């Protein structure tokens, strides 16, 4: 095991905080661009440009909300006690990969951050060391739970 749960959580949180900062910066730029557009004689072009900027702002606003929710979930998981049964906050070593049950992020160094609601998370939930699951034709054996 290369990383501890707290190191993985800190790394994920840092990535999310950077994403949040970038999304907020992009939102402000899009808002500024939208608001600084002046109405021209080509009214349809003006309205289309404003609408495109508004859509971009809506997309960035959703990214900010989702990122804040992911950060809150990571913070909540940090306070969960260790368990011998796989649940949110578990760091799981299998015979194939290592998974951190937290947020659906994907591969982070050599560990996969997955949500408990993901297909694999659902299969792993409630399992113990030595249990096996089948996922996409592969048999995965649980070696350790941290």
C-alpha cells in the first residue's frame, strides 16, 4: 500500500479545490464577456453570443456545485470510523487493483477513487476480506480493507 487514506483524501481534495478555483475563474470570465458585449446592429448575433455565454456560465455553475458536493462528501468520509466491512471511506486492496470508496473520480496515481453508487461500488459494498465478486467477467478477490 503506497498511500494512506488520509493522503489519498488530501490529494483528491487538492485536485477538487483546483477544479473549483478554475471553474469559478472561468465563470467570472464568461460573465464578464457576456456583460461587456454591446448590442450591435446585428441583433441576432448579439443575442446568440449572450445565450452561448449564459450556457457556458450555467455549465460552470453546475461544475462548481458538483465540486463543492464532492468536497463535502470527502470531508464527511474523513470522519467515518474504520470498518471490517466495505463501506464509504474504505480503502480496498484486491488481487487486481486498489479502490478508495469515496467520490467517482477515476484513477488517481495507482488507486481508483470510486463512488459507492457505481456498479463496482455496489458490488463491493458489505463485502469482507477474502470475499470475491464478479465484475465484467473478472473475479476480484478482496485482500485487505483499510
